[in-house]
C-alpha cells in the first residue's frame, strides 16, 4: 500500500545528520554495507500485516542509496520475499525473508527453506484453532506461520501455549520467534544474524563493515553479527537498555528522514 508522503515527512529542508552510527556511512560509503528491517524500521507498524503503508518516494530513495553503496544494501525481514518485492517495486533488492529462512543475493540467486507436508498440515490446524481467539490474525508465510494477537490480548497466553505445543510436535528443525504482539514458528536454522553473515561473504558486501538497523527482538541476532565484526547496530525506538544495539534512532519517520539526507 502506498502513500503520497514526501521525503523528510513534509519538512522544507532535511534536518542535519546527527546519528553518529550513520555518519561514517555518509563519509565513506564504499566501506559500509547497510542491512534494513522493514516493519517498524523502514515502515511504521500497522494494525494488520497487510495494512502497512509504503511512502511513494521510498523505493526510489532506497535504490539511489543502494547505488551510492555500490549495491551493498539488503532488506532483512520476517516477511516472505514474495510479499516484499511488490512493496518496493519496480526495484528488487537483495533480501533475506522469513528471518533468514530464504534469501536472494545480489546476483538474484534464491535459496528457500524446504516446507514438509507435516508443516503445511500444522498451519491448517493453527488456522482452525484461531477461530477461538477473537481478533487474532494468522499469517501463513510459507516456510513460517505467525499469529498476531495485537487485537486479541485476552488470548495471548492461550496463543503462546498453543504455538509452543505445535513447536514441540514439529521437532528440532523449527523454532519459536517472539516479536511485537506476534508469535511465529519458523525454521530453526534461520536467523537474521546468519543472513547478514551470508551476505557479507558475497559481493558486493564482502570486505565491508555492516550497519544493521531494526526494531524488534528478532533483530538482535543481526545486531550481534554487526557488533562482532566492528560494524554498527541501530535500534529504532526506545531501547530501554534491553538490546545489543549500540545506537538508536527515534522512529521509522526519523530513519526515512536520515536515509533521505544520505541520498541528498
């Protein structure tokens, strides 16, 4: 979904770049690679997964920034790649989807997680169970399944118990991810940190230091990956001291403002 929102959120001039974590990127773009979460980071969180709003200028701005970085910009998200591409069309960026369970590199090569029949059956059972959780939304992501309970707070405990039960039945190849008002079952080998490390082993990311930007618990692994190799880790919103991120930016609005300033 698009919006006519303009860069810098309606301001006449971009505000000065005061985020130290991104100052080096503005001065030495050839030395850095940028890894961006989507929901709650590039885009404001929405009440429903399909209700997110993509500012009209954002895809082109990211494309311009990617060119400045020599192509070393990737999206790292819990969304499926099939969901991501239409959001940022006509451009196709390197992307890790489903928390790293699937990944498309800069050359366009796509790696996907295997979906066994038992997992497909489990997703159908969760869909049926959700009828007992008024307001809950089940999101089928292919190789992952998420239950959003933002509008079903009274069912949070029951949803958590059900997802844990399904995880136990699914076995060690699967993992439980907790996010902002969402619980998700996804492949155990997947993490955003592993995705960042995989990108850094390939061109055009190889030899660069990573800047990872995210807003949620699932982004902590990519913060750790960046910290290990002397990169920068940035959390969107109030950190409350409960994060591995070493810097913060107030909101998605401010992040879009900063990225727009880098392009200008």
